[in-house]
C-alpha cells in the first residue's frame, strides 16, 4: 500500500476490507469544498472497512494510506458471512469498532480544545504505536491535510518539537528522539485512546 493511495472514496461500496500489517491508513472526512480532516487512523491493530459488517456498505469518509507498507485484503462478503455467525470474530470486530469510535470522538474533542502542538504530539504517538520503529515518512502537506490545518502551522509545530529535542525532521522523515517527553507534551487525548484500545483489544499482536 503506497503512500497517499486512496483505499476508498466517500459513498463508495466497499468490495474488500483491509487488515494493515505494516501500513497505516488514515480515515478522513471530506468537506464539500475539498478540505479534509482526519478522524482516525488504522494500523496493525485494526481493519479498514467496518461499514461492511456494520450494515452500511459505504461510509462518508475517505481512507488514504498515511504510511506506506503492507496489508492483507479480504473479500468483504466473506467477512460479512463470518460476522453473521455471531462467533468470536463478531465479538472481536465489535470491540474494535468501539475502540475506533472512541478514537474518532477524542479526535474531535482534541481538534476543538487543544493546541496544534498538542494535536501534533498526539498524532505522532498514535502513529508510532502502529509502527515498529521510531521513524515516519510524512510530508508537511500530508500532515496538514490529516490535521485539517495550514501547512505553515505544521512547519511551526514540527520546528518547536525539533528545537526541544523531541524529534528530528528532514525531507519528509520524522524521527522521534524522546518519546517520553513527547507523551508529557501531548494532551490527555492520547492516553484516553490508548487506554481504551488496551482495554478492548488486550490480545493485540504487532505484526
């Protein structure tokens, strides 16, 4: 799944669902004027395409690859059949959906009440949780689209974090140098989301 690939567009009926292994997919809400903002991210803990087993078939959001990597793809009808069996898979998918809804709700609160600096820290930490290493390949423009802010704001926020010794940013590569300091600098939204994922998906295995 290459960087910036669109997995699905708003209103499209999903023929497949995706289980990212090393990729990260961003779920975006797109306005009529083309502006967008991220509402959640999905990595090796989850599934892209919950609308298929939740009965909606489609969704008003757009899914875009935020960090290039691998993913497993499954015919959506197979997942729907398994979901209808009311077995362990259904319970796991419903727990994941609850965790995802928490992330979406907390993102909305964070975007409304917290500074861009705190939002950037939260976003970096959530992304790191879904990657093996401590480096992200991400342009300022893509980050700005994810957070729904101007590119200049992202540049200023990244510069502050770099000057504080928390990250190193160069040519689209972000390396986290001090994760503990990053966690102290962010708002409570990151901890709320992480706690809920750990509670609902305690058996997560990082691939």
